[in-house]
C-alpha cells in the first residue's frame, strides 16, 4: 500500500471519528487490544470494547455466530490486517471479503458500557445477543453484559450489491440507552473500525426473486413447503378478530434454502405482524427474526375493530422476498332493515311477519355471522313501534338476515327500529326506521296479466292481488290455523299459456305486500283466452261477501297480420290501373310530336 493511500485512510478515520455520534471523541488505541488472526486461523478471544474479526476456517458456507470464540467464522474472508501492516484490533483495521461473503465481527462488554456496531456499504444479516437493531439494518446495540457471562455482541454483515468497499465501526457509550445509541444522540467513543475491500462475487446463497416468495396460507402450518398461494375460503380476507397467515419461501437461484439472517416484516395502515416458526402472536407493525427464513410463518392481525386493508412486505437481509395484501372487515357500523312483508297479528300460532336485515362495517362490507358479529347483539330499539327478533342469522355466503316483527293488533302501521351491540367494543348501532303494516287475512282477490295482447312465445306475468276485509293489502303470513288460513293449492287454468316452473301447493303463504305473481309462456295459437284463478281458502274467508274465482283475459296475436287473397287481388287491380294511366300519358306525348 502506498504512503499516499495510508495517509488518506488515516484522514478518513479522523473525520469519521470526529463527526459520528453526539459529543464523540476519539479514543487512543488500546495497547491491550487482542490481535486479529489470519483467515483460516482460530478467531481471537473476545475482549471488552475491542472489535474483532471472526477468522476460524469455514467449511459450511454459512457464517457462524457462537459464544465460543474459536467457533466463530466469516464466509468469503480473504485477508485481515490494519493500516500499519499488522493485525491490531483497533480503529485502523483492514479486511478483504468476497462480495457474496459474510463478515462476522464481535466484542464483549465492559461493566457499564453499551456497544454499537454499525456499517456503511453493507447490511447486518444476523446478530447475536443484541438488544436493538435500527430499521435500515446498519446498526446493532448491546448493553453492559445484559445476558449471561460470555454472551458477546456478534454481528454478521454482507456487502451491499455493487459496492467495492464498506466500513464497519464500533462505538462505546458509558451508561447510555439503546435508543440513544441507535439515534446517534449518545456520548460515545470510537473503539474499533474496519475498512473492508469487497471483491467479485457469485449468486450462490443469494436470495432469488424467481425462486422465493410470500404465499397465503390457511393456518400458518406449511412454512417452507408452499410454492403458490393456498386456495381456501376467504383467502386474504377475514373479520377483524380473525388472524391471517402467509408462509415465507427464501431460496437462491439454485433453489437452495437461504441461510439464517435478519428477516423482517412490516405492515401498512397499522396492521400487526409476527414472524415465527409456526403461527405467531402479532403485537407490533413490524417484526424481525434471525432464524432461517425458509421455515417462517407470517401472522397478520387487525389493529382494532375498524375495517382495514394492509400490505405486508417481508425482506431477508434487506432484500424483498414478497408482499401480500390482507383485508379485515370491521365490527358492525350499520344495520339496514328492508323488504317488509305485510304482517299478521302474532300469537303463539301465528306465522312469520318478516323483513330483511343487512349488517355492514364502516367500509360497507356486508358481514356474516362470526364470533365478531353474533346474533345475540340484535335487539329492538325503544323508538320501535313493534318488537323484533333476528330469526335467521346472516352468513358469509348469504349476508342477509331475516327479522320477525310482532303486530300487536290486526290492522295498522308503524315503524320498526333495531339496535345492534358490538361484542368487542360495546358500541350500540341503531338501524334505519322502516315502515311496516299489519293487515288481516286475505278476504278478496283480483287477477290480471301485465299486457292485454301478446305475440306467440312472449313471457306473460299474471299478478294476483289480495286485500283484507278492510280493503288493505292482505297480510302475507297466512299459516296460522287460529287465523283461519289453512293453505290450499290454488286452481289456475292455463288456456293459451304454459306455466313456468312447478305448481305451488301453498301459494297463499308466499305473497309479498299482498301480491303474488306467476310467469307463463304464451302459446303459438292466435285468439282470445280467459283463464280462471281460484284460491279456495280465500273463497272460504270471503264467502259471506260472495268471493269466488276470478278471470284474467289475454289475446294472442302475431305482430305481422296475415294477407288475405282479397287483399292480393285488390293490389293487382290497383297496379294495372296505374300502368294503364302511364300508357295513356305516353301516347299523348307521342301524338304531340
């Protein structure tokens, strides 16, 4: 190395030492510092406030962190030294490392000191006995012997892609906090520094996007085995109180599992994540783990009861393995009542007076019945004129519930209002006010088709309208023997038409707002038809008023009328007369000339 190069390195050391950290000062080289060893030699014994390089022979291709000094080893380490041509573990150390290699450095702790090992031009990929790592994976901290005796701070570092050099430093602060050390606000001393030259590399052991990924998993039990997203109901979506999972696959370009390092997960929008071997318990928006990433599961959890969508990014040693989107439906925010039937007085044998209820979160997602949304939270509001009960709970597949309301009298109208109490937060949601009516049983009925004239093959709709004795639309619940409404099959003639679908034996019980509809296909034969419609039970109900079968009429006619022989003859005669007039006009023109 030239004299000029040595002077430049020394100048860099001085500048770094004087500018890094708060009120930093440069410490004098420790005369008792343990020498580093040449690559392939047993690593030096860890010493307090001394930064050493792991030099033990490595045969596995994986950097070794160990609390046994002689077991520590770097990967791809070609040379060690210092700017003076020796191997003192001071602030002028040098090393040469393959770009695909991993440099392992370590130190032990003085009684009251906190050590910070940091790197520029590289990334921390593994650490042992550290108490904190910064978000950019360039600094790790350990306190004054916080672990058992001999548990030294160890850091494995890889050069960043494309760099030709990197610098590793160790700073020591007396009685400083981990946060202050990582933030650079602590009073520190520069105790060690290594200038690393980076040589050319191979792709073995390097994470490959083509062979790696993050995949949806149903229960977090398939870590390391997935090569694609699992197919399961609700993939990537769940209620707020149900965690979701993904598995991590980390391989190099040759399909080999990537070695242990620092694997991180971070989530957007406040979602909580956890990386673990198997299902985890998320408590923070980010997490890291230093075990082999190819065996990890990712667990994702909503931060609260509100609906949230999040994107989770998983990285290994700063390189992205994959991203996944997760959606969590929130607690009930709205209850919407709709589609009421005309009710009938409710007693111990009465039928169902029903309407529908849809539960949704603040984002408008319809909610099914889960532990987050139990049916027990449903109730009748004080402002409701009639009482209600949720009789059919919504499900994930059919997120529409059925509500039964009680009519206190035989005829009348009022509003129904529901409440819903969320189980997690205890918040009470009030529904819209829905107008409902209560009527008596069917007493009369009329029937008509939706058109008077149909072309052959058209669809015809027959509507039967029922009214009670007071002229209101009849109640839609006609299953109560106490209300004299035992169902009987209707009798409908089908002259000129064919019914679509099977016959209904109890059609009186499927009316909606007093109406019942049937669909027919119109026949091919032209003509006028009258069909009889009879509901025996309603005839019985209205017998005193002479209620009986009614008639609905329709006409079948082609859109293009047929042409008769007389019409054809008339057209021929008109054409001949027109030709004769043209001949006469032509003759007159010739005679003039």
